[in-house]
C-alpha cells in the first residue's frame, strides 16, 4: 500500500553483485553537484567539524569564516581546492567589538555573562576577556563569495541570532543548518534557544535533532573527575534544523539529494534521508530510495 503518496518500496538485491555498502552510497550521492557548505565560526578548537564526512567523500565545497586572527592563521594552513577561509566577522553589518577571551572557544562579539558562568567549573578563567578588537561585521546576505548554500554550521558564541536575521535570503536557500544555542544565554545580549527557534521556523526550517547536548555540573560538585562532565543541567546544545519535512516535496531535485547526503553522512538520520530520496525519485523518475534501503542492509 502506498505511504503518504509514495509507492511501496521494492528492495534491490545487490548481494550477488560483489558491491559493498560504501559503493552503493557513492552511487547514490557522488553524481550530485558538490554541496556548498558555509562554516561560520570555523576554528578547529575541539572535534572534527560535523560536515567532515562530506569533505572526505569529496561531495562538498567549503567556505569558512573566522574573525579571530590567531585562529584564522591556523585555518589558512588547511585551505585546499575545495576549502577556503575568510577572516570576516559575520553579524548585522555594524561596527562591533570582538571580545578575545582567554579560551579561544569563548571569544565572541558579545560580553560573557560572568554571573551566570561562574556557577560552572572553569569558566571564571576561560571567559576572561583579554583583548577587545574593534571590528566591522558583515551580513551573510552581502558576502559576494557565496552564491549558493546547502549546509550551514554556525558556532559564534552568542551571535547566532543576529547572523541568521541578517542572512535570511541566503539561509532560506539552504536545506540544513547546524547551530549552537543556549537555553539560558551565557553572553549578554545573546538570544535564547526559543527566540532562534521561532526565527528558524519563520524561514521554513524545523528542528530535526539535538546533535549534541552540553551538560555541566554546578560548582563545587565534580562528576567522573572531570570539570567537563555534568549530570542533568543543559548549558548548550548543537541543534540541527532542516527544511520542514511537510514541505520537503517543494525542494528541487538537487536540493533533495543534497539534504539526503547531509542527513546520511553527518547525522546518521537514515529515515529522513530516505524521505528526501523518495521525493527526489518522484521528481526525477529514478529509484535511488530503493537502492538506498538496500545499501543500508
């Protein structure tokens, strides 16, 4: 029986063809136009970026932004034919002050809320502002180097809302956005998760998953002998927004295939990736969804 207007899938049998799962996935995604990734706040402070599998598979091009002079110099060494970095501070297009903190991961256009942060281990040291740099911010919508976006990652320590608000035209062309948010703002002037969520809904996106939840313990308690571990209190989250799945069928075939690749390689959201591929098949008269199901085994 058809489901939500789609034909019932028929699984293809590759077991006797000597084709492994990775080759099936390459068949599905490799023919797509390279994904356009924009990384706002691109410093490689901790883990590999969430979009790294797309880079490794050769499926994407990257433009990264990093205003911190020290971190930008490090990123320049990582440039390649499909990865380019710019020293711009994205924001609302006004002149602001970059607060360079003792810990690079705390550097922000906004002032750390020390009254809040000192409730948790480490931040009374990490969040100390050691230098204030006058800086001209740039609106994402005004960046000439970017003509198309598929996937956006924003990690700018509190400035996410103003970047999204000043980049709506280009953001609406994307299919997925990974953004770090706070339920209770940790910087003065930072917008809360709820406020950003409302703006994202206005732009046609819906929350898909919490890619990461950052929990911290209230001082003085320490768990697992680590000041980075917490029990229940959520300090920040990495939220993944995708185009509203109820309107996914309105996307172009290219955008649907790009969305499926992001969901598959970066998040393991196989069900949502399949949904995007089924919409793709209906528009393109292909059978990628059935092939994808077989590849998942």
